[in-house]
């Protein structure tokens, strides 16, 4: 755990160190306001709210504390590179929310709570929305993403934007998780030479390092759960349609979803409730009517594993990492001791080995082109690029900055695709849904009468490699990604000091069940511990 003395030392260094012009934000005030000595390390949303209700803390001071930590730890000291930008309006927003709390009381559990947004979630303010791409600097959205609007309405303070794998990892073959042309390579706080994993890397890192209370990420296939496992935090990947994607720079409409990161299941659940609801801007959310909740914390049950039937999909989800298997197998034993009924094996009939199947790649390439062109066309005038073809050409003209390590093969393959009426696309989409749903997760859960499936989230995080790219051994995400079904990743153990998570997966709209199971495991094990910012694996 980083001491306050170290934070203050790195803050002093930060004051002497120039910060890149495109990474700016409010500086901590010189005076010591109320609560400035408050320790945010591992403090939950409930703990922060209790301190604010008791008058020991206010939202403005909380923002100052987190900004101090960002300057000390993220931009100096360990230099994690998880925060793309700090919101220059964050202090004023927090001050207004403090006044509202005093005059009218809090709006709810997120009142005054700082949250970071992944850099592909649009905000119509002074923050950029670029998906990590230099070509999108200065491209202004006409309005907030629905998710951003909902967080503001819930009283959250948008602290800034988190770094991400450029274009949500849909740019090059190979690639490095957590790298973008805007921010460079972000780093795992548990061992700085290790990957933070996934395209929502900055969101996972920042929560793990206590640089924010909570964060928001997006997932197409693994981009919430993989950073959760690698950075030792909780991530919820919701059912596609539970949360709106309107105003989010997309990869694939059939698989994209927006979800929260927290250091605890309770924190992630509290945020999820603020994100749900039918949104006319995103037709997929119509399916969530009557199936969503505004308060997922009511499903937190420390005895939630008792009597639950949990299946273990050995085929395709185990066997790629002996170390991850050992941690998951121990977690399975613990769940059995807590009263769960373990069905082992409970293999998903259609499971295919490999990180991405050809049909998934086909769907993603088609939908990326359609989605990105629609997003860029809706921007305010003045953007450098208005189409995917513009992006590709811009990158070629600025290759030294935009492509110093890897190319843009996925962008080019997407550009070569036709419209969403093409037979190849429709065939691949049908195959994805059939194999993952009725011949996949639904089939095994029906046959074995399961409440959830469980697998390792991924292998221990590998070393960052900007020459050869990521060394992905396996992930828990693919079948649920193709189906559009939910996942919850929770810390489960360590291998050589590196975090490993486990993932609960289930049917569409089963977030209450998955949250209940994950919370019961978390409360029984208390696995999470804060990072030590080691230079390498001990």
C-alpha cells in the first residue's frame, strides 16, 4: 500500500515536472480543506458517503485528493498512464453537488462520487473523446453519451477520461493492450512491466490504484473482464441492451456493452443501477424493459452461494494456464464449502478454442465500419476525420505518431467490407448467435439446471511486448460476447504476486444472480489487496 508520505513526495516531484499539453486538469489547492487528510485507499462508495454525511469529507475535497494521487502515481512515481485527461470542470461540479447536498440532500448513492469514463464515451464538455486516437483529437460530439448523462443525473462527478487500447483494440494485428497513440503504454500497478489487459485498461488500472472511486468501461469481447482480472478489481459486463451505447465510439452493435469497474462487488453494483434503462437513442435497450433494475445492491447476499448450481466449463475455459487453473479450482472448492452445488464438468457444447473465431471477426469488421462511420458523421463540424476511410488516410500521413509499433490492419479490413445487408455478414451473425445461445450457454444451463457458469477470467498478466504484441493464452469472455450475455469478474488469487480473477457467466438479464454469487465469494475470501507498484514480478 502506498503511504501518504510517498504520495506527497511524488506530488512534489510532479510540481517540478512538465505535463504534456494534452494531459491537463485542475491542480490541488495549496490550502488544506476539510477532509484533505482523508485516506481514500480502498475506501468504498458507502464509506465515502458516510464520511460526507458526517461532515468529515466533501465532494470537492475528494476530487482534490484523487487529482493529487493521479499527479503523484499516474503521471509521476510509478507512471501508470491510466488517466487520459482530468476534467477541468470537476472541482466546480463537485462544489455545486456539495451545495446541493447541504440544501436538499443527496440524490442517491453516487452523489459526489468521482468516476472516470473510458475515452470512447462521449462527453459534450471540455474533455476530448478520441478512443485513444490522435485523428479524433478536437472531434466534438453534439451531446453526452447517454451513460455520461445518466451519471451526471445520479450526482456523480465525471473526474476525467481513462486511457484505453486505441480504437478499443480494433486497430492492428498484433497489438498491445493499454497502448494508444494519445497516451502511450499504460501499465499494470501490480508489476509495472506487465499488461493491464483489455481495451478498458485505464479504467481497471485507475480503480486498482485508488485514483478514482469507480470507473466505466466497454466490452466487445473481454475488454471489461480482462482488465478486471489483471488489475485485481471487480468488473461487470452487462447483457447487451441493459446499458445504452448511444454516444459511445463503437466496435460492434451486436456485442458492445457498457459496464462498471469497482474495487468491490458492492461498488460495481451501485454504479450499474445508475446506468440502466430504455434509451430511444439505442434501440437495443428496448429489450431491457421490465428486466433491468435501478438498484443492484439489493441483490448483495453474503450467503448467496448456498444452494446455487454452478457449472464448470472445462473445455475451452481451463487448460491454457496451470496457474489460473489452480486459483480457479481453489475458488471452486471454497464455493462448494459455502454450500454451492458444483456441476463439473458442464461444458458449453459449441465451445471453440481460440481467442477469436472467424465468424466473430467477420461480424466485428462489418459492424465496426458501419458504427464508426455513423458516429463520425454525427460529430460537430471541424473534426479532422468524418469517415473510417478518413481515419485510415490520416494515420498514413501521421504514421510516425499514430503507428510507431503496429499498423492498422483491422481498420483497413473493416473499410473493405460492404453494407450490413451482405450475405456473408448475415450468415456470420446468425452463426454467432446460434452457437453461443441456443447451442451454447442456454443449452448447458438448461440441461444441467444451472444458475451460473464459472471459469478463470484469464491467465496471470503477461509482460508488455511492443515488438510482438500481446501474449493472450485464453479468456473467459468469448461465448458470452457472441451471445450478448453478462459476465462478472471478481478477484480470486495471485500467482507470483500477479492477480488472477474468476468470471461468473449466465443467461441474458441474469446480472442479479451473478452479482449475488460474486458478492458471496468476495465476502468469504477477501482476496483483493492494493498494488505495490513493483518494477517487475517478484
